C-alpha cells in the first residue's frame, strides 16, 4: 500500500505544490465513493479539497472531503445507511460525527452512521478536559493558521488592535470607539474558530450561555465562520482565518470568495499577511496563531497493518521512516497556496483525546 500511495503522490505533481485536478466543494467525478471520507472544519475544507484532488492511487482519488456548507445531507459511502446523512458543519460537528461513525451509532437524526466517516477536519485542538495518552482519537497537525479580526473597509474601528484591546471588546469592557458603538460578532456553535477565538479572548461557552457578555452578537447562532458578508455595519468586528482570507483572494479553483467588503486588520501592530515575490502569504510574525488538524481514530496509528486503518495511516501519519508517505511532506506547495504555513510537527501523532469512546 505504501508503494501505491507514493506512486500516486508522485503522479499528482505534489512536489510542485500543484494538484492535477481542480478542487471541488464535495467529491465529484469517479469514483463516486472515496476510500476515505471526512468532514468538519470550514477553515480547512478548501485545502483538504485540493489535497483530495491530488492524492491518488493508480490515477484514482482516495480522499473524499465534504464541505461544511452545501446541501443538508451527503452520501460519503456506498452503504445504504451512509446515504443522505447529515452534513457536519464545523470542527466539533465533524469530530462528533467521526465518533458516532466509530461507535456505530446514530447522529443528528440519522439512526446509524457506522463506518460512514474515516477522518475529521479540525481547526482547534481538543479541549483540555478530554486530553489523554489513552485517547481514542488522535489529532494530527496539518498546518499553521493565523486568526485575526476583520471589519468593513468603511469601518470607523481602528485598523490595529492589541490582543488586550480585543479581549476588552469581547468582554464588553470597551463598547465604543471615537464615540461610536462596537458590536463583536461570533461564528456558529461547533466552529473550531469560535472555540479558538473564545479561548484567546478568555471567555468560556458557559459564560456565554449565562449571558455574561451581552454585547456579543451571535445572530441566533447563524454566523458562518470566515464569511465577510456577515459584516453589515461599520461598528462590527468578527474573527477571521488568515489562511481563508488569503485563499479566498487567490482565485483558487473551488474556493468561493466570501470576503465581501471585509478587511483583515493588524494585531499588536503586525499585519496578518505579507507579500513575497508578488504573492500574498501568511505573516509568520502574526501574534495569534493556531495549529489545524486532521482527526483520525487512534487505532489507525497504533494498528497500521489492520486493513481498516492501513490507508488512513499511510495518508495522514508521519511515522518517521524513510519510506513514509505522510500527506504533509508531499503537499507543502498546496498547503502554502491555500494560505497556511507549514507546521513543524506535521504528521505527529502524540496529541490524543477522548478516551473510552470505543
């Protein structure tokens, strides 16, 4: 299997950072059902779509990555019980769907999604309360992303804020600038960006639920992450992935430009992006960064020879051997084209969480 994966990677031009087929929002073309199916984070859906188009065995794609938004249902596997099932939207949703798939139980109204999902996309690390060396899920680093704040181009809000000033805004301690009101927005529940931003702001979901920060506008939990059209007023501010902002502006195949009139602003006096050789890329000096992950069953790491898990291991896991075919070392060009930076620990399997789900 390793040789087949390696041959497929070589054939796709990954060393050049270019996929041989355009990325698609959901898998299109043959085969209808891919060997590995995943869903979850909006943040990493486009780069995963590009990787899915590029990684092939014998000229056939093996990854099926389903967008966070689209039709209400998807059909990731040929099995009857995997037809027209709920589409996960966000990191937590993707993770929970993967857990249900592993457990062989229902999820979000579907009575049984056993084996329907093989991996999940996540833009946030697991919660500290679930970390365990015996965790049944492994979070494998894929890339690095910055998260900044966006406002309308016509906004009266400052084009530079410190992390401390952002925290005061989201904690409703600073409610006006230049005598004008500020409205902090927050993406939908289940979003990895939401989880990361709240942690960065020093706010918990429990505090939100208790109404501790009434100035935060969630619009009934309807604000999709990384969608600049959510900004409808000059006093509004919203977290935005640097990678998604770059990718949406790069006219990449399959990437919808949802920036609208949003502008990504500076934090601590540092720009979120820089221009290198005429190309806009993420600024490595940006002060707010996070790792984005692929979540896989830990069994795929610990029992890689098992037929059920061998392909997952071959594609996602860096085992440090000379013949290793981990996704990231072969896909650096794609990752950078989509606005991400390379993670120094890409492919590492030490971050585990959610013990006793199996």
